[in-house]
């Protein structure tokens, strides 16, 4: 009787083990053997899509607004996720101003040059914060506003932690003739320098754009953004400020005195964004905003273009010389609005949910700078 009881207990234990494997791996018996069908994570949150890349299938969760990513059950593909976290971009400044810096960008997409380590998850709730773009400015000679941080972390973890992903909001572009208190502001990517110096003569020094990749994060040492561009020495032939920094490169310098009859093609352009193909669309993210400019009818003079990845174009005073918004993004940056000297010429907004910086203003009555683009958080994991 004791032997039979022991045998029954062993059979029950084996049965319980099979039930456990069934719950985790969808147990299937047949064909003289045992097969297990792999499953992905069970998770909810954001807008979901399925994609195939490199022969593998992925489920993608896209957050264009703050929310929660909730993992309810593990899968059989390693229980790790890949992420893209982009902060909100900064806005351009007012009056011949620098472009806004792009929001900081962090990713651990496998094989990407900026990839952080793999990110394991377990059942529980993860907070997703999508940072807003810096608001546009219309107050004369006001500097641009900072974008807000985007974050992803498990509750109740606090910053800093290796599991707490934070991308820093973009810096604001400088006001055109007040590089001091209304100067360019640092951020994930820095804002651009003003269009002309406080002392408006040819002996004035050039002004540097603000720093990017600030503050540094010891847990995530990969660079998240670049500085804004400087202006040329003196007032310059076209009063061109520096472009806002992007996640992939610094903002371009604005041409200064001695530039001749026209500007260089890159004068005042926003820094480039970074291509992160996490959702199957090959988008660029976090381009810097273009600088504002005071242009005449010379076709060789122009405001700064927005950086690829959603940067807003800078504004000018002539109908044909406004900056063009950066494309190849989820939403392109807006073009700078040209206008005569008697009307407003306003910077283009950074592309929504790209983290793009806003464009700088022209120099006339009532110009408004471009607002920074809102950020985004995207998460994906492998599925059968």
C-alpha cells in the first residue's frame, strides 16, 4: 500500500509539472513526442502593431502619450524588450533666434550604434512618461523653452537606476540679441546661438550654442544628444543664428561677417536626428530646429532648415527664404513661415512625437518661435 501511494504521488508531481509547462509554453502532445509552441510576452499598453524584421516577428507598443506598460506573463524568447525613449524638443527663441535643441534619445535596439544593454522585464507595471515639447515664445527677445523628459521604468524604482531610462528634454534656442539671460539653454540636445551679438558690430565675438547630453547619466553612458550651433563673429551678413543640436549631430553654425553675398547651404541648419528602426518604418528621430534669419531678396540667403528627424525650419523675412522642416520622420517638422517686414515670420514647430526642436524666429513685427515636438516611447519584443 505504501509503494502504491508513493507511485501515485510521483505521477501527480509529474502531472503538475506538465501543467506548469502548459501554462508557460502551450503544451502540445502528439506524434509520439512532446512539442512546445513558443509564446511572446503577455503585455498591454500604448498602440500595438506587429512587424517582421530579419526573419523575426515582433509586437510593438507605441506610446504617444504617457501611460503604463503592463507585463502579465513571461514568454519564451528571453523576457527582454527593446526600447526607444525620446524626450520633448526645445522651442526656438524670439527675434533672429537660435533653433531649439532636440529631445534626448536613448535606445537599446540590437545592433544600433547607441544601443544600451538588454533590458529584462518581469510581470508588473512599468511607468511610461512621454515628454512634451517646449512652448513657443512671442515675448520680444525671450529665449526658447525647454522640452520635458521622457521616461520608462518599473514601479517603484527611483532614478538613477539601470532599469530607469530617462531622456532629457531639449534646450531652448537663444533670443536674437540677448545671449545672456535669454541665451541658448542646455538639454538633451542644446539650443542654438543668437542671430547677432549683444554688441552689434563686426568686432563682437561669436557665441557658442548650448551644451547637449546634459545631465550625464552614469547608468546610461551612451550620448543622448549634441550641442547647438554657434553664430559667426559680428552681426553677419544675414544675422543667422545657430541651429539647435540633434540626437545625431551638433547644430550648424550661422554664417557671420565676411560670408559674401550668400550663406553656405548648411548655415543655421538644425543638427541631424538618429535613425532607429524599432517599428519597421526606418524613421529618424530628434532633429534640431533651424535658426531664424533676417534675409533680403538675395536667393543665396536663407533661414536654417530643420534637422532630419522632425526639426522645425527657421523663419525669415522674405517669402522664398524660410527654413524647411526636417523630414524622414513620424511627423515632419513645420516649415518656417516667411513674411514681409510688416508682418510676423514665425518658426516651424518640431514634428509631433519626434522630439524635434522648434525653429527660430525672423525679425519683424510679432514673430513667434516654433514649439518643440512632443516625445515618444516605443517598446517591442519578439513573438512567434
